[in-house]
C-alpha cells in the first residue's frame, strides 16, 4: 500500500487532505508542521510527501529540500499551497517540488496529483 505523509499547519486543511487520500485508498501519516513532518518522514519512510509551503519553523520548501537530500529513492513531493504566482511555482519546482497544487483544491485534484506520480507501494 502507498503511504503518504501530509504536512499542513492548518488543522482543517490537513484533515481534509487526509480524508481525501484515505477515500482514495491510501495509507496516511500526518504532521502539523515542518519539524514534525521531517521526523515522521524519517520514521515512516512514506512513498509521497504532500506539504504546505508556508509554515512556521521549517517551511515546506525546506522540508522538500531535506526530503530530496535524504531520500535514496527520491520520494516525490506535492506542494499544496496558497502561493499561486507563477514565480512561486517555478521556485518550488526548482527546489524539488514534483507537483504544485494551489488552494483551493478538490478531492480530484489531490488524487490526480498522487496518481500522476506513478508511485508503487
């Protein structure tokens, strides 16, 4: 089974993303900030990371860089953020983001983003 780590500091959005993923048949681990997300990444070895970019402490981009640096298998990262400017998207991709989603998003947006990565569990 594919395990997805969801890192989002807004409780309602984190719970919504997790519920969408569970409905899609994925195993989900969640964290409420970048520091916790990095610890859970190391502890759980997820197949995919979905992260907000703007969080206190370790930002989503810092988390993305750490995931890419420490990940032998190059775990894909999906950014799910309110930063919707083209320069934000380009910068995120340059930092290692594989899929860049802007808020608001739908269940289909999240599930399609994960499916587009062709990850196997």
